[in-house]
C-alpha cells in the first residue's frame, strides 16, 4: 500500500492553470531519498498512476521530470 496523501483541490487547480498557461514555476520538493530540491520547471501534465498523482515537468535543460504531488512543498510562478 502506498503512503501517498492527496493534495488539496486548490493546489491541484493552481498546477492545472500553470500547465494550461505555460507558466514556468520555481518548485521545491523532497525526493524519495529525503533530499530537498528547488528548481525552475515548466509543468507539462498531471497524471494518476496506481492511486498516486504526479506532476510531469521539463527541467531547464529539457530533461523530463516526474514528481509525486504530495512531495511538492511549495511552488511559485517565475
């Protein structure tokens, strides 16, 4: 069983708006190994897999990245 905790609707909606508008975000999240990351990202999509939700984004260097939504601690438009 997963330890995933769903995020709030308001947060999910803010991510959807950033995707639709093509807004780059500064995102802070904690990886599964406990390390903290802060990066500018271009959000591309939101996906659900096995009852967990993920942000699909592009890094500045163009590499794709997938972040489980409950690991995101903060984000703000750039």
